[in-house]
C-alpha cells in the first residue's frame, strides 16, 4: 500500500469535496425553502470566480499585488460573495418569483435558461479565453506542510479551512439566529410561516443571497486552487454539487456538507485506485462513472439521501 | 414528490445535454448540387464558438474574418461568413453541417475544428458536394478516402506521433513516460500511437485518461511516479496542460508536460519548463509573415493568437480562391465545381511554402513543430 499516495488522494478529495459542499449548500438551501432546483447555481460559482479574478487584477495582479496576500484573498472572497449574493437575489426576483405558482417544470426550465444566459453573458463580456489566477505567483508552491515525501500546498489548506469556516458559520446562522429560525419555519410550511408573521418573501431573498454568496466564495476558491477559470466551468461544478446535495439529502444542510466531501473523496479515490481495483480493465477516465453511479444508487435505494427524511403522505 | 422532482430535474439536464443528439440522428436527404450566383456567397465557419473550447473557435473565426476582409479588399469580391457553433459536440457539428448544406449561399465550409466534428459532418458535406477545409483536425483516418470533399491545410497525427516519440525518446532521453488522453476522437488515437511508439523504443509507458472538461488533475498527478520524466498530454485545451503542469509542481513531481497541438497557447500554457507540439509554426517566428501579423493585430485590435488561427486563414483563402475560379466563366458555380477547384489549389501560404493537396485531401509537405517553453517563453526546437 502506497500510503503517501493515499494521503495525497485524501487531501485532493477533501479539497474538491469542500468546493462541492459549498455548491451543494446553495442547492439545498434553495430547495429546502422553495422546492426548486436552481440549475443556474453552478454558473453563479463561475461569476464568483470572475469577480475574484477582477479584484485580483484590480489590486495589481498575482505578480505584483498592492496589498498583503491574505488581505487580497479575503477581499476577493468578500467581493465574490457580495456580487454573487446580489446576482442570486436578482435571479430569484426576475426568473423564479413570477413562476412561484406555476407548475414545477416551469421554474426548472427557467433555471436552465438563466444558466445559459449567464454563461453566454460572461462569454460576451470576457471572451472565450481561459483566465488564470496565477496563484503560483501569488503563493509560492514550496509554501505548505510536508509529511515526508508528501507536500500539501498552503493554498489547499486555505481552501479547506475557508470552506469549513463558512459551513460552520452557516450552521450557526441556521440553528442559532432568528433568521435561521424563520428559514427553517419557511422550509417546513411556507403558508403557516406567513400566518405566524414571517415575511416569507424576505426569507426567500435572504436564502438566495446566502446560497449564492457561498457559491461565489466557492468560485474564488476554485480559481485559487486550480488556477484556471472560464465561462463554462460552472456546469461541471453545478452537476457535482447537485449530486452531492442529492446524496447528502437535498434540503439538509449537514447532508450537503457530508455529500460534498463524500463525492469529492469518491472522485479522487476512484481516479487513484480504479485501475488497481479493476485489474487494469477501467482507467482513471471512469472516475465520473463512479460518482454518477453513486447518484443512481442513492436514487434507487435511498432517494431521500443520507441525512434527508423520507416524505410522509397522510391518507 | 421529492423523488419525482429530482427525477424531473435529471430529465431536464439530460434533455439539455442530449437533446441535440436526438435531433441529429435523423438524417435528411442529400441536397442537390445547386447553381449559385457568385454575387452572394458565404463561407460556413464550423468551430466551437461557445463552450469549453471557445478560445480555439473564436481564434479561428477571427482569422477567417481577417482572411475574408483581406481577400475582398484585394479582389473586389463580397464574400461573407456564415457561423455554425459546434462547441465540442459531434451532434451539434452534425446539426450545423445540415444547416450549411441547406443554405444555398454556403459554397465551402471552413472546419470542422476538431476531428470528432469532422467525423460527424463530413459525410453530409460529401453528399452535398460541398468542400470542407479544416485548419486543425489532425486525426489520421479523416483523409483515408472516406470523405472525398474533406481537405486540411495542416498535417495529420501520423506525422505528429512519430515526431513526439522521437523527441521524447531521443532528445529528452525519457525512460518513464505517462501518456494522458482527454477521451475524445482526437486525443485517444494520438495517445495510443504515441504510447505504442515509445514502447517500441523501450520507454516504460503508463496510460491515463481524463475527461475533456476536467479542471483538476491533482488525483491523476498522485498516480504519476517520482521517476516519471515526461507526461505527454493529448489535449484540446491549453489551460488544461497548464493546470497539469502546476499540479505536478505542487506535488513535488519533476516530470515535464509535453502538450500536443491543442495545448499551443503562449497566453494560456506557460509552464516554467514544458514542451508543445504544433501543426503549424507560430507566425511570430516567421520573418515572411511579419506584415500579416501586423495587419492582423490592427484588424483584431491586438487580440492574442496562437497556432489555431493562421491555418484557418489559409483554409478560407483556399476556399475563396476556388470559388472565384469556379465563378470565373459565367458568374455561376456549383458546389462540386468549387470542390474540384479546391483540389487544384496551388497557392502560397502565410505559414511558409505552398498549399497543394494530395489526392486524399492532405496538404503536401506539411510537418509538425516542437516548441520548448521556458517560463512561458516559446522557442522552436524541432
């Protein structure tokens, strides 16, 4: 057993999983309250990545930043969160709210349209070229933690730490604050919550803001750790985030966190070991097969996901 | 209800991804070879104008438009461009192909850009007698006689793979190599040929594969042993080669990345040390092309370019020359006449030498170029 490789794959999986978890949280929050799958969520991540890239350029770029690196990263994340939060609210206002009483397929189609709209707007504004965060110029590749021959770059640690901090903050917000209580009440029964004096529209707007802000932060983290961003990147992250949300139990916040890490680890470990386990019959190319097989198995065997509760219908 | 909603969502996603494929499966009747008035002629440009490979298609479109503008100015013609976005999808390419066949104004097609788009559309063009000229599709069997109206102005992978094998085995003296493909019609056969060639030279080869739209290679890199000297990456996106190179460094691996033609991009693939093979020389390295580069920079307002654009310029130039010759007698031409004229092309190329086609549509005397990259600076080495 090559332990270095295993640990390296675990680090890779947790990094990827942290990003998926942030995306899955947005899916879960919106689904929990509106029973809507916001298929444009991945594209909000992409916009966040571009906002972060814009802030990076505005503050001198990776080679010559005008502020300390940690301040720069915090500003990039905050700007992306603010920008994406506002974008999420705008999407809710113009694409979903008018369809709140329409058949469920209507907002789904609308979400798909919003996804293409955002993707092609960014293509028009920024062009088709990949944009680079040049993170290696920002933070030297040698900076990090070493365990024997294994090296973990500090940016990976920052990404994992930032994602975990945001997840904990969200958990505290949902469980310990008045807004969180209102969100939970709206998720359980929107009409009853309104009758209890909760401004449901405000709660929905705030939920979209928070979910989209998390996606924006995830976009910057992706840019920092993987280096390259483009207008099309949201599709893949959206799909994996959605898978993570379903596996964890869509509508459940701990489920989204767990699902993200689970899918990230499954992806990384399958790339590393699928060839060994299948004695060379399947290569690393089939890692997505493993991820989506997990999705299909959950849909068949436990459709409510790991942390979700099954629907109970009164007869 | 939740189960139903999620199933609906998956169905909607599946529809979005595969809808066009279903449309493309029903093949329509072949269009007759029509007679077109030569005053209103378009070149169909089939390229990935959106999606993950849009950087490639946009560069090709920009150079095609530059060629059309220059040609019209010099010859007093009024050629136009008709756009067809094939993304990286074979089914979309087929849909675009059907649209071009049905458009009487389109007398030649520039593209497809990728081998898979050619495979799915060249049969349609052949039945319509319509010439298609690619500036970047390199798969070997595209010119094995199966598509009689397909031409390309760049060499094919039967030249690229021995070039890479020679350079990696002889110049880099690699003993252990990982060959990585990106699961498409272009990169899989090329990777197989490179792996075969290296094994024949007693180089130890490990094969790996990633999805074409992959952005994280860290787990693949974990599979790369410390003794590996070179990772040959057959990819259509330069940024992927850059990310792979970064992540090798991140995990302390010394292997250098050797990208294939899709990786050529001085703005996106700029490793500390790396190599890239390309089907065309970089115009900036050619003294004879300085005026063209200056004119293009003015035309495009200094848009960045690599080696994808200039061959499309030549493809468009060849097509316009052929249409003009076909129209010379009576001001009218059929697509078949244009195809015949394309076959007879003998014109100087901005890439050096002349463009003349073999019986099967390959350009004569074409070769691949190998560049060494040091801290982002490209230098021709082979």
